[in-house]
C-alpha cells in the first residue's frame, strides 16, 4: 500500500518550497507512533525538500507542554486535539489557522461530516479529524469467573457495585485507575452524569436551566453515586500516584478485573503490560458504561470523542497538505487495518480487523448522542477543575456537593 500512496501523492502534489512541518503528537502507543513516522517518511519521499519534524509526548505531559509551546514563535504546526472547549479557546486566542476553504470539496467529502464539524468553531474549520472514541467498561473474564460473577451483571451501576464487593471478598483487585493523571477518574463521574441526566442534563447545566447547573441534582447525584464506589475502596493501592499507562499495564498483567476507559485501552493495556501482550482476547470483554436506574440518558448515549489535528497560526502550506494526506481514506484505512484506531475517514472503518474495535465502531454508528469528554468540552480552565474534583472525590478530600459547587464556580467565571 505504501508504494501506491507515494505514487498517488507524486501525481497530485503541488510544488512546495523547502520547508519543515513541526508535528506534535500525543502518543497512544509506541507502535502507532512508529507507524506515524513511517507515514511521514513516505510523504517526505514524495515531496523533495519537505521535512516532517515529529515531537511525541503522551497524555498530561502533552497537554502541559502544548500550552507553553503555543505561545512560542516556534510553535508546532500541527497539534493533536480532543476538540471541544479547548479547541474553542485556542481559536478565540488566535492560535489556530482557518483552513475552511482548503477543506471544502474533495477533502471534506472524504470525512465524516459530524467528525469534521468537531474540528470547527463558529462555522470555521481549523483542522481535520482522524479517529473516534468511546468510553466503555473493560473486564477480565477469567477473574470475574474466579469470583463467580456473570459479566452481564455489570450492565447496571448496582450490579457493578455488587461485583466490586464480590471481587474484594474473593481477594481480587476490582479496578485499576491512573489517579495521578486525574482524568481517568472523571470517566466514572462523567459516565454517571450522562446516564442520570442524558444530553439535556448537560445542556441545561451549560445554560443553568431547570434545576441548576453543575451543582444541580444531576451532577450531585453523579458525585454521590461515584462516592458509593469510592467507599468500597475499589482501586489499587497507590492509585493516586499511578499514571493512566501504569494502571493500564497493571490491568494488562492480570492484576485487576475492571477498568473504565476508552477503546484505545485495548492497545495500551497490551503495550504497557510487562510482557507487552496484555490480556488474551478470549479473556477480555467490554460493555457500554453501566445503566443507572431512573436515569434520563438513552441506553445508546456514550461518553467519547472525535480526535484529530489542528493547524496552528503561521503554519506553512505544507502542514495543511500533509494533514490532508494523513487524514485521507487510504492512510486512515491503513491505520484501521493495523488496529490503531477507529477512523473518521469515510469507508476506512471497513478495514478494521480487531474485533473489539469493529464492535465499538458499530456501537458508535448507532449512538444516539456522543458526549465529548468534559475536560475538553468545558475548556481548559473548567476542564482542569472537573478532573481535579473527580480525583479529590476519589481520594476522600471532597464531598459530592463540594464537587458540583467548585465546577459551577469555575464555569461561572468563564461566562
């Protein structure tokens, strides 16, 4: 496929001057990064004089570094994004390049319209989507069987609490969580809020309608229900000091039965495990986030996201051209075939071989609503508070009512 892609690029290439494109990647797995470097090299070979300079960091270090780098005259030209309020803030600050006119036509036609919309702000497009994600409950079938737990019982929050108790009674660690990064703990809180209030609950909180904002009944109940789990001491010893990759590796080593995490976790629990093999596919299972009795959310509502890359202000034309190449159906199909992600390019999902990704991709296609991650949707300042309060609640440093109050206070300051 690589030769075909290089030939295609060579026949469609426009003439570019010598240039370096600085590409800042938030790493998922080392294997995916190796492939992305291969893609960049193929592009370079078809564009004499163009160089793709890649810098890689992961998770929270990436977010922290990006804030500083965007203020620099040497800012990266292409940056990884989770969309939402963080993207909006970057656009408002004039840090991004408007590529609306360049995306129109054939490029836009190759992408999912909803996914492309997620790379936009106030009708203007600043980047292109690469993949979709969904937060689910992962489980180790073998460990559940040892505790006499039917996986189907995990489909409700009450069932999950009961399973947590049974796992502890059987001497099996229920969950691993990367509490040091904080956002993994918010996966529980945001999942509960979506099940309790649905799409309307979040919209009402944004506009402080009918029953309060983030300190209202929906989000207070989400905090109270998360605390039900926290009170069972479900996480590994020292979870507040472990990062998300470390917690994934512990799960991959068979040290816990459960984890709430996105579909990317399939690869992370393998690459971060001691043998880099993770849980055998036959022992690994997943299901949507548990249902909540009396909740207003639809069963097909999901917490997830649309991820991609944004073009920064002052980036050379080659940056836009490379982004078009990287998000093309051919390249994205290759990434899907290798099992790196669920692609946003039209038709590329047909190449998915990984059965877990195929199942989650099918589920996403049927989703009635996808709630973008709160820490991204609410912008950098409020998003930080969302993650901090989730960690503080899990650590016992904060009460459920304090969680909502702090988030609402932070949101009020943004208005």
